[in-house]
C-alpha cells in the first residue's frame, strides 16, 4: 500500500431517479477530483435508490452492467481520473443483485454482488457468489455491502486475499435525527472496530442519508440503540459515514444527517505499523487446522 486519499459520497438517493442520482455522483466525483482523491465510494444502491421490497415496479429501475447508466459511470471515471464505486440494483442471470460497480479509466473493471442476504431482502435479491479483491496503483481493496459486514469470515477472507482497504457501502435505515445518527454510529462501532483491528485494514463506511422517496414513518420514537436496524423505517437514512484505521480508531466522520463529501488520507505507515507489530498482526498466528466448522 501507498498513501492514498479516498472520498466517501454520503448522498440522498431517490428511488428510480437515475438521472438525478447520476448528476449527484458526477458533482461529488468532480469535487473529490479537485481535492486530489484517487478513489470515491458511494452508498449501497446509490444510482438506482434502495428498493421497497414489495414494490414490483422497482425491478423496472434495475440496471445491467451493459446499460447506459454503467457506461456513464465509466465515462465519469475517465473524465476525473478517479476509481468510482457506486451501487445499483442489477439485473443479471435472470435474477436481481445488490451490486457495487467499480469503474476505472473509462470502463467497468469489476462488480461486487452482495453475498449475505437477510430474510427481508431474499424476496427481492439473489446472493452473489464471490469476494473479489480489486487492485489500484496505491492499494488493494474489497467491498462489503451493508449486511455483509456482520460476517467476520468475509472480511477475513478479503484480508487474506490481500485487501488493505475495505469499502462498506450502506443503505442502513434509521431516523434522520441526531438520536438516529448516534444510534447508527454506536451499532457500527460494536463490530467495525473489530473488522479493522483483527484484519489490519482500513474500513471505509458510507451510508445513504435522508429520505429516498417512500419513507414509512415510525409510530413510536427510537427507544434504544439495539433498535437501530429499523426494518419498519425502510426509506429513511441517518448517514453516519466514517473511516476506521487498522487499529480500530475512528479517523474521520462525515457531517451528520446531511449530504456530505468526506475526504480522508489513508496512510500506508499506519497500516504497516499495525502489520509489522509482532503481537498485533493476528493473521500470522492463525490456526486453520482448528477451524473446520467454518467450512
């Protein structure tokens, strides 16, 4: 890894507003380019909006990697010189995936399809079957979409495959309020600090923010942090985007409750300090011979 400046685009992503969402991606990517960023990551399903599962019309907005929306993202990467990671609802192999496109140098160089699909999502999405690691001139990185991040085996696999950064696009719902923001941060910090610390990687989290167009208001206020999942509030998002270093420290946070472009310098020295520590680079001491049940 080399020192690299990354950007996280915390956006309001309206369902089905492909043109409007693309315009925001262009605006934020150009801003990131002016700030010297090399990679920008946008939230889960940022280009298409996140679906209301029972809304069959949502499939009309689903895109393939050969559709004009993907080509426009590729063109944006060529124009700005950035690697651009953006989310779509993807039609592929006669099923629908929750996909993060990876655009670089004027083309789509890869995709990551969400691999861990919760019961509520299974009526809409198929699960992906691969955990790819992508190469940039300054770093190797992987992607974990929202619910994926609750499965430590996936992050460990990416690290073993060489990832130094894991981008974590979310469409994680909750009240777009100070209390909702605090609850979201508290929830993520329960496990994302461990993903960073255990695997000696940077974790870069970016969430949608605001209402995406079909918000269903809660009949009761948020009562406690454990209720942060809010499946009954699908369609409203509190943001909470942030970056954790390989020691599990929060090194940057986006502005709460509003759209924001978070620019962060990821230092190679911090990663190597963690990995060269004889006690704290844990992968060196793994015992796969004891972990049979994981397979």
